[in-house]
């Protein structure tokens, strides 16, 4: 097995580096020392940076080989809960990367960007339709920044009304980590409310928590438990009655696309994760885009710039046009290339396709849940319908067999299945949050269910084989503790 | 449509397995009153063929032009290999490497990236990206507040020669936590921050001083003096730098006696297309002592159960998914794919290629400025060295000139009037290595033309 | 330059290891008199940035136009996934899968391709590609001579309604081996081959009859009758077909009582861009009994040492690298990458997508013809059904009309005058599924315009 | 190991197929039966073809996974002799695939193709410069078709002069299989001549072989033995004196690029393998391009079309312009997209880069030969300089250790090295023809040499491990005999 692993592992790019080598075809001709002689010596660099000196072939080969060490949607089923790992259509990438789009400078004249602005304007309109909101800004660069824009608008709203007391944001205990982190970032005090045994927000606790200090609540629905918050109307009433606003974390919009809209549920502000619901690439960690939609009363506070149409011309509105705006969240106008990808995807889905997304994401989740429960796994909320995702808990297996959720996750890799999200939400012990998405076939779900069943059998018969998994990846299980203790964050040349 | 693979038979079998009659029944928990029947505002679907034609038409409408705008986003040569590799499905359609063993490609790449960025900035550690340069400045300011245990003021000094969009983003993002961004004026003659401007803060509690090198005017600040001034007062130094410039310019880690403390900047010049403004990426490096205050993901090298080297996300206790409300930032999804491209780009460039790029951009900009200022009524606004941008003063308003240039297919620069009205008719121009002598001549001739037309109009 | 990674130190070490002083010394066996010092006629190198600009400028000069030309190359929708996958380095930069164990990707793909093509044509076996449709006809003719043991004449009957370029290529490639290609006339009214034209060969030794379906005019031949006629006389039938049409039209394997014997065609409509004429690929399928006479590579499924299924090149004894002068053909490098794209394309299309494409192209062409012939002086040249092309007769010369259309951004079709002067002013037009009603109207209006202009000029 | 292999293997695309499924976004809207009602039923298809019914995601995943089963230049060292597996620059692909180039119809007006025609014209000019010939046609679609064009022109030339006797083409016994196959295809009688012990053509035998029947000779230089034909001037003289012409098989041009030109060696006609010397992709088996260059006396016979320049306009010359042409070899004008890639590559190399190619291809081959001989391998021609490639023979190892060239080739795969060409040329027993190309670094060659040395050691100690290799590929050694005997050439659905 050693030669096998050796062949799959790839040295560092620095290991290929030899002084004097380089991909010269990529470099401009040397300018000569005279060209930079006007730069004061005191402001100049003395030692060149430690960048690899490698040929173009070495670069191509290195990164091609590295890429092959990844699981990805394009290679494996990837049911990472809360992340909506659906198919990323190749068309979205190809047509967002047309040469004219790529070459356009963000500060180029609007007259020389009517094509891209028209796409963005129509994207804003579609997002309004999809969320049931009245106005949209596309600038937030990921979900967390969308959240930030949302709670910052809530702040600006209260401030604008002279309501300066409110300093608390309520967050259910199941919330994604970005929600409390965002609230803090925005200067709010975070107040957690519990969920009940069935996974719904504890309405009584919520009623007790709200008051004159309540700025608003951050909620995702379906929640991170994969459950539709059934008492959403009551929640909205309680918060609104207390003078607070409702913020919708759109990370789970995929579940309800075309079925129910945050605006209709009573939310005042929404962000949408385009890299989830609208299938822009996850890119090994991004880029995303987190446009925000708002009810009319929050529209003056939208982050700038926003695209407007004036007499068939499209233009950007800035701080000058929206003086109450919470301001700019990026140097230019957010992740335009990501927005174009989402635009393309949404145009290809169209009205009917959107409804299909919600339908089949939900069907797939409930089917896989049914199969897994039948195979002997415990649903965290067995009496509830799954939304687009669901949780199983391995508490019983951990206790009886000594096999943890992490062990099962690692062993899944050996079966060619990317692991679900592990240990989130924190509320459920030994949990796996499983989100198949609508683009996976029944056969793919069946294969996953079979792998899970096999692992369960193995856990009973040969638990060490599970607890020491993975066995077939390029590396075996990695030592995270050592990683954090003996920090090795950059390569250093041998002295 | 919707890329759903289900056949009727699949659906029937699945519903039966679940034990419901219809897909509709799966939504029974949603209050009926809230349900909608159709998304009126969304148009009917286009198939890929129709979509392709639509997008091609729109792209062609935007056209291609000769661009001399910089101001935070720069046209550089991008090797074909960069995006041919970065868009490989294994990079493009993977996510944050939560399962390290099945994500060694992304993880190793990020480790290589961290190494490159740390070295480029002469710092010890790097994160795996923030959203963009402007938001990175906001994050750096927040980080400085956490990292500077000797300061309680949360006051951050920011020169007006820092890009106005960056300053606004910093306020918008970090302002709500009580950070006060106080502006330092620039000298009329150089466009740079004079040390004199700092005098009034001599005895104050300042958390951090921001230094942009080059600054928004392309000019070079006296980074050593500014850095030492800050450190002498226990303020941290947050550097905002152009990564390409660092091939020529002194890296922040070497500013003054001790070097900058936190370095951020816009990664776009490293292989990322202009794309109307994004996606780009923000980079951040710092000293090891501050690593636990750093926002964003970090990759570490460790060993596997067999003792072989491998890579994994580390120091996650800083992050929102562990620390929640106490995290160093709310950032979760970052700009991974852009960093993938930048790492490939930096590998192809190497130190020599990056230096040549920087030197060529510097030389081209000087040629451009020389050509433009050879025209009557056109002058340099500031004296002093620049990297690859400069401010041109005109004796007529800038906006109509830019429009006239645009009609000739030339994007002539960024009008500074809105953000710096005190400069009068000032235009920020940029020429990178992508511009030829012929391009520069074309710009000069067109400008001569436009100026003539404007004056006679 | 030259993508050579060697450093000076590398070169020194390597020369030392070889035991020579200089690279120059390695060429000592070349007679000095023959050596050259520089390649005068080759320009100085461009770096990639310069090259990119040059090529972009040239591409933009060629522009994009509304194209109604067919005549053997067809504009179809190509899914973005096709070339995103086909240009992956592992497909793009591999070669012929000589080492099967390290080439299972290419081999399995070819096996899938063979299956698809055999089924599309209703034949039993397929090779892994020939160069293009025209050269495939030449190869099929040679193969027919080898396969038809009952014929000694090497006479191949070829209707004039077969694409003239195909006929010329067949003669150029196969003529030197003594094959005689004899032309069959077409009927004035239908443009198809009348059975009557065959009467004079009633009692002759004919090796094969070529049948193109659709023929070059877009028309549909009476394939059953022609096939049966040939078989009755022990001639083989070589079918030349458009693969997209086979979603609608009877596949050659079902022509007449016994089906065609060898099927070839141009693979371009299956996901290959027009690209000014290539690279495309020729396909060839046949009956199992003739497989050993087939030219080109063939992949077979077999088992490995553990009994697992795997794929490998097979029947190589037909090929030049084994059989040399006695091989079935000289072909070695084929059009592998194009076949990769076509296999992906066919997977995305499936039977239903291909059928819809064919039906839409058929419908669009009928709409186009109806629109054009609604103009005075414009008529259909032939009666009878067509697939997705038709011949339009004009009452003015075609060439100036086409040029006037081109100036309006419309590529109006292929002027048949050069190859079929007997047809007078005849224009072959084509509309695939890529054309909309608006496109057709635009063409009609432009044609009306041009005809008016030509008539008054 | 079984789960490991299972994860890497990929089912057939047909295994994913389920009736009713499909990548609908790629399809036009249905036209309805009426749209095709005019087609006579007797001419219509009854049963749909057996194409997979799969989703777009399944397609993407399937072919992505399949691709990962390949070795390629982008992933591995690939020293396949005679094939010049050098780096394929990504720029060549990107800029040859600009949307305008891809969309252009071959029969579109020349006025709307001046950009592409200019590239092709300049390519013709560069090929003339590189080969030392007077005129070039770009149409042949691979090396073998270039050969065909070459010998067909020789035929046309003799015929045009009324010289009808000549019917023999001479070919050295070491020739590539395409040479005799091509000659046959062109209706020539093939006459083989031997090479001497040092690998040069046996001049005496050649002199004896030529005569009034000699149409010409097909030769590659350096030869397929990786040796420069030292007596090329004598060979040329003998053939020319006999009234024959010399044809140059350009497959090995990489070795001498910028050093010596076929035209100067006395050749009358040349083909160039653009997919070898000029780095267009090998594509898993093609497409290639095999332009032909000729001396002035053969120019009238060039295959059409050919690009010409007339008053700054570029146009195609056809049969009408070149009435003596051997004709058309393709429906249109050859593999234009491949020609564009070669054009780009040649412009990026430039004059100096071309000379570097010959230099470093030769340096790499001689260095690797030196390392391998030192490691105990036998050079087939130990007293000769290697050109861009060289042969080692494992005759000794086969006899002493029972390990064949094929075994070594297979074991190399386990080391992550693509095998060299095996058993060609036929003349040398148990041979490996090794061509490293100039784009590989010394380090890559060293790694290969180390692997070879290890295999040699292993062959001595553990020969079964070598003879049963490969062990780490997705499949183990395949049964070729069974493949040819129990033909399974297409998948059939289970009955
Ligand atoms: C429920 C939930 N909320 C918020 C986020 C944050 O989104 P992003 O990662 O785009 O910042 C995520 C995803 O990571 C999420 O799953
Ligand atoms: C020496 C030699 N001649 C001719 C050829 C034939 O070239 P092609 O494969 O392009 O037809 C090859 C390559 O395969 C070769 O190596």
C-alpha cells in the first residue's frame, strides 16, 4: 500500500522549486534597473519573496494532481448538511466567464456595462420575487456578510426612529455560528432562546425574552435541525409586538423555494446564500454571495451600491442616492461574477424549476431519512418531517459500540461518499446533518444508504476498522490536536 | 429543468418508501396560509441554448475597451493555466475542507498559499482569505482592537490617502462595535501622509494606525517613519498593500524597526479577472503572536495515523462555528476559489515574474504620465514617486473628458472629484504591464482631441 | 520560452553526467554542412500576454454572424459541460491508450462511444474514429473492397447527390489503389438518386453502392430500394449519414431487407464546434462479420488478473503498427478528443434530446424555406422531404446576394453553382435548432432587401 | 484493497441510465409530432437508439471520474517514444477556443475569416522556414495523412512527367508502421532496406535496391532508433540519382528543430506532426495535424485547400487554382483548431525558442540514457549519440531474470511513471523507446531513472512482483488475448 499512497501524495510546490527556473512565457520582458531607479531605495524590497521557481508544466502537473486529492460534487455524493451541495451547472461558469464580462473594470462607465447591469438588475427582481421582499442589495459577499447587512439595517432602522434602547438580538440555541458571531460583530448583545423537544422554538421562552431591549431575532426556517418552524407566525407576532424585527437566514431557502416565502412568514429582512440555493460554486470554501432583501421600511438602509433602472438605462445607486444606507461592505459591488452565475442558474430554472427545487430537495431528504431509519439509524426528530435535510444521532452507537459520528463520517469516505456535516447543530449529540439536495438521483441516495448500513454492520463486528478509518484516502486520519499545538502554518526552507 | 434527475417511477418508489401519497404531503407542516402557488416575478425557464445566446449578447453589448482605470482593481496578464486549473471540478465544486482526508488538494494548496503570502508580506502567518481588500481592512481594525492589549480607546487612525471605499467599508463593518476611525489629512504637494499630521495624537491612546502603500493616489508613504511613530505609542500598524507592488517595495514586515503588525490587501492583482468588481479576495497576514486573534480559516500541517505529513484546518477555536458570539469574526464562506487561482498565479510568476510585472507596470505608468502631461493643460497633481498609478490634473472638468474618451473606446481613469473635491479636476490613471507604447500614444492622442473639443465647446 | 525548465546548474550537471562539454557537442553526428544557425523565417517570440492580445484581436476581426450555412458542418447547441470535461488535462494531454491499465478513462469512454454509435446506426460494431466524414467515406470504400469477397471490380457507385467534397476526397485517398468511383445522376425534380439510374449496372460487378442520407441537398433518398438493389447484386452498401438525423430517420442497419454494411459519417454535429472546418471526426460502424476489415482503433472489454472488468485496445492485428504494409489503413493518430466530446454530448442528449434536436432542426428549416420562398423570385429547387437543409432557387445569381447578406451579418447558405452548375442559381440553406423565428424573419427581410437591390442594380 | 479499487473504478454510463431521466436543459423544446409529419414513415426510425438517459450531474461526475483514471502529461511523466509527449500549453487551447473561432463555419465568407486565415497563412510560412521547404499545405489531419499526401504527390509528380514505370517506395526496416501502410494505401509496392549494426541505413543495400522502378524513399531522421542518419547526404544522392524523391516523416522533427532542416538534407517532401513537435494536444489519441511541405517542383501537387495572400487579403486556393493538386483529403480544410494551437505555440516559441527545443530535447534524452546505462540498462546503440529519444533493450534481463520489457513497462506505472513505447522498433528485441522531451526537468528524469533502477533491483530479488505488475492501478494487468478472442466491443442491455 505504500507505493500506492506515495503515488497519490503530491510534494509541496516548493519542493519543485529550483532557483533560476520559471514560467518565463508568463512574464513581461525585464524593464531594466533604470525603470525603477526613481523609487527611493529606502522604500524598496531587498530580498525577493519566497515564491516557487517552477516551470509551467510543473505548475500544471502539481495543481492537477492536487485537485485529484479532493472530493467534490463533480466526483462524489456530498451530502454536507446546511451547505446545499447541489450540482453546479457548467453553463453558469462558462457564460459568467465570457471575456467581456471578465475584462470589465468595476469603475468603468455604466454605459459600457449595460449588459452586466441588466443581469444584476433582473437578479435583484428575481430575488424579490423569491423571497417576497420589496427591495434587494446584492453586495454582501457571503451569507455571514448578508447576515451582517441584515442586522446592521435593523440597527439603522431603530436608530433612525430614535429608538436607541434596543441592543439585543435573539437567536435560537440551534442557530448557525455565524448568527451570534454576526450579531456581536454588529455590536448587539446576543440572547439565546431554547428550542423544545420537537425542535420548534420555545414560544413561551421567546415571549419571556422579548422586551423593549429587543432589536430583533435571527432565524432560519427550516431551522438548522432540518425542521420547518411550525409556529413561525406566532414567533413573528411576538417579536413584532415587542417592537423587534425579524431577520431570515437564507441558508436553508432551498427547502422551501417556490413553496413559501420569508416575506410572507413575517420576516423583515432576508439574506440568500447564492452559493447554496442558487448553485454558485463552493470553490473549496467560496466565493459565495449573500444578497439581502428587505421589507419597504428597511429599503432606505440597504448597503450600497444597488442597481437601478432609469429610462431603460441601468445604473448604480450609491451613498449619494441612499443617504441612510448602512454603507459599503466591499470596495466595489460585491462578488459580481458569483451574481452572474446565480443569475444564469435562476434563468435556467425559471418559475417552475424553482418550485421543483423545493419539492425534490424535500423528497430526497425524506426518502434518505426513511431509508436510514429503516437501516437502524436514529432520527434526531423521529416524529417530524424532514425539510431538505435531517439529522441522525449516533448517540446509541457511540455508547454501545464505541463508534462516534466522526468515525462513521471518516468511514464513509472509504465508501466514496463525502461525509455529512458532523457535530452541528451542537444541540444534538453525535449527530450527522445530512442534506442530499435535489440534484442527486435515487440511486445515489440508495448507494449512500447501503454504505451507511454496511458501516453499521462493521461497527458491530469490527469497530476498530471504523474507528481507525479512513483507510483508502491519500492520508489516514490526521492529528488535529498536533496541528493546533505544534503550529506549522507555512513552509520554511531547510536552513 | 432544475437539474432534477428523478423519473416518475423513482418518485413513486420514494414516496412509497416514505409512506406518503405525494410530494405535496411532505410540506404538511407548513401553515397552509403561508403557502404560495407560483413565483410570479420569476420568468419562464430558458434552456442552456437560449441562455447562452442571451449572455453572449449581453457580453458583446458591454464590449472590450482600452482600460486605464486602476483605483483598487488592476488589469494584469492572467496565464491561461490559472483558470484552466482553478475551474477543474475538484476545486470548483468542493467546499470548505471539513473532511481533511478527502480534501488534501484544497488544504495543501491553502498551506502553499499561506506560505507565499506570508513571505510576500514578510510576516509569519497568513489566513486562507477574507472577502476583499476593503472588508479585510475592517477585519484588521477589529483584530487590532483585540490584539492591542495596551490600548482601550478603539481609535484607529486612517489617512485620507487610503482608498475612500476602504474607509467607508471599514466604518460600515467595524463601526458598530464602537471603533472610531479618525482621518489623517494628506500633504497637498505629495498626496502622502505627513508625520506632522500625527502630532495631535502624540499623547493619545491610539489602537492602530493604518498605512496604505501605495496609497490611493499611487504614491508611496514614508512607511518607516509612520510605523515607528505608531509603535513608539504602542499603537499597532495595519498595512494595506498591493501584493504586486511587494515584488518591488519593502514588505510591511520590514517597515520601521519592528515591521507592521497586521497586513491586509486586495488579492485581485494576483490572477483574478476584473469582473466588474468581484469576486476578488482579501488577504491577511500577521505575526505569530497575533495568530489567535486572526479572523478566517487557517490550515496547518500535521501528521496522519501513519506519521505521514498531511494538512488540516486548524485553530478553529477562533471561528464562529466553535466560538459563536465570541469568534474573531463572523466569516465562514471565504473566497477559496480565488485563492486557488492566486496560488497558481503566484507559482507561475515566481519572484522574478512578479518583479518584472511590477517593474513594467511602474515603467508604463511613468510613460503614460509623461505622455499625458506633455499635453497643454495637463499636469501631475502630486510630486513624489508612485508605484503604478498617478493623479493627473486637468484644466477642464474631468467627467465630460472621460465620457468623450469612452466614446473613443478608452476608459481614461477614475474621476477623483466625488471623493476629493478639494483636488479640483483630478484624474487617477493607471497603466500596467498590459499596456503598450501604442496604447499610451492612443490615449494621449485621444486626450488631446477631447481636450480640444471640450475647450472649444 | 520553449517551456524548458532547465537551470544553468541543471545543464552543467547533465552535461557532466553525459560527459560532454556543451549541448552543441550532442549534435556532433550531424554533418556540419547541413547545420543551420537560425530560423530566419520565424518571428521573435511573443509572451503569452502578447499572444493573447493578438489572438483576441484576430478573433474579434472575424466576428460573429447569423449562420444559415450547412453543407456538411452544422451549428448545434453544445452544452458547456462537453468541453469543460473534454479539455480536462487527463483527456486533453493523454495519448492513445497503449498502456491500458493507466488509461482506463479513455478506454472506457471509447467503449461507451462505440456502443452509442453502433446503436445510433443500428450496426454491431464501431471503431474509435477516423479523421472526418469525407476521409471516412474513402476508408469505407477501401474496406468494402476488402470485405466484398464476391466482387473483384473495385467499382464503387457514388450518387452525385453525395457531398462533392466527399466524392473528391474519396477519389484522392482511395483512387490510387485502383478503385473506380462511378457517379450516378440525380433526378431533376427531387435531387435524389432514381433507381432508374442503376439500371445500366444491372448485370455488372459492383463492389459497393454509396448512399447518403440525407443527401447533400438535404433530401431523403429511397434507402430501402437502393439497399436492396445493391444486395441483390452482391454489392455492399456504404451509408453516409448525419448522426443527428438518425434520431428521426431509419438507421442504416435497418435499410432494406438486410441493412447497410458499412456506415460512415461526419461526427461534427455531435458536440463539435464549427471551427472553420475542424477538427471534427469521422465515425464508422459495421457488422461484426466485417470487423477485421475495419480501419482504426477498436476498444474491447476484457478482464484483469483479478477477473475484474477492464478495457483495452483490441484487434490490433488490423493496424499499421502490427501489420504495416498489410494493415487495413495507415491511420494511427485519430480524433480521440473529438470523440471524447461527442460521447459526453451524446450522454447529455440521450435519445430524447437528440430526437428533439433533429425535429427542431427539421421544423426550423421548413419554416425558413417557407419564409424565403414567400418572396417573389425565390422557390424550392426540389420537391420531396428534406431533413434540415434545402435548396433554394433564385432568379438572380447567388454570389452577389450572399455577399450582400454577409454585409448585413447574415451568412445565407452555400452557393451550389461551383459544383452543380446545372442547377442555375441554387443556394443550399440550413436552419438548426439554434435558429429562432426572429432569426428566420431577419433572414427573409434581409434577402428581400438584397434581391431588390440586386434587381435594381 | 478491494474497497480502494471499487472506489476508483467507475460504472458504465449506461449503468446510470434510467428511462425518463435526462439532461433536459440541454434539449430544445419538443416540436410535436406535426413538425415531423411530413417525413415519410418508411424513412423514419422506429426504435430510439440506445443512448444513456442520465442527468447532467451524473454525466459530469461520470466523465470527471473517468478522466481521473488516465495518466496524462498533466499528471505524470510520459516518456512515450516517438510521440513527443511534451507540455501542451494551456494558452494554446484557450486562445484557439475563443468564441469567434469556434463559431465560424468552414464555408463562411473569407471576408469574415481574415483573422483565422491570417494565422493559417503565417503558420504555412513558419513551417516553410522550419522545414526548409518551398510551399506548404495544412490540410492533412495527422501524420499518416501527411505521409499519404507526401507519397501521393510523389506519384503525381512522376505521372505528370510521364514517368509511369515507377511503382516502388523504399522504406527502411525500422520505419514506423504508418510508412509502409501509407505506401500501400497510395498504391505503391513497398520495398524494405536494412539498417546496419550502428543503426544507419545500409547504403550498399540501398544502392542495390534503387532503380528505374524507384518512386522514392520514406525516411525519418533521426530514425525511429533515435539515431541521426549520418549518411543522409549519400542516401539522398543515391535516391535522387535513381530518379526517386525523398519523403521525410516529420514525426521526429523535435530532435533537430532549429538545428538542421529536412529541405537542406535533400528531402523533397516533408510532413510535420503538429501534435508532436508543435505541442498540440494528443487528446487520448488525437486529433493531430500533419501539414506537408514540398520543394518547388512538387508545389503544384499540394493537397487543397491552401491559404494564399492576395493584396493583403487572405483566401483559400482550391482545385480551380491548383489543377494538378492531388485533391482534397478532408471535407473542408483539415483540423483548423489544431492548426491554431500549433500557430500559437510556434509564435510563443519564436525563432530562439525553436532552437531551444532541439537542444533540450536532445540534452534530456542523452542525460537519461547516461543515467540508465549507469544504472545497468543496455543501450541498443551504445556507441551512438541519442537524438531526442533512445532505445534500451532488456534482452539480457529477459533472458537472465525472466522479466520482459512489458513487465518493466507495467511496473513503471506503479511508480507513477507512464511507460515508454514498448516493442517498437521491431528490430530491437525487448526494447523500450524513451523520449523525455525538452519540457521535463532534470528532477523528473532523475525520478524516472531511480524508478527504473528500483525495478531492476526488484527484478533480481522479487521477479514475480514485476511480472505481475501493475499493482496500484485501478485495474491489474488486462487479458489482451481474451479481449481479441471473446470480442466484447459494445455494451448490451441485460435481456
Ligand atoms: C444556517 C447557516 N447560516 C449561515 C451560514 C453562513 O453563510 P456563509 O458561509 O455564506 O457565510 C451558513 C453556511 O455556512 C449556514 O449553514
Ligand atoms: C515515426 C512516426 N511516423 C509516423 C507517425 C504517424 O503519425 P500520426 O500518428 O500522426 O498519424 C508516427 C506517430 O504515431 C511516428 O512516430
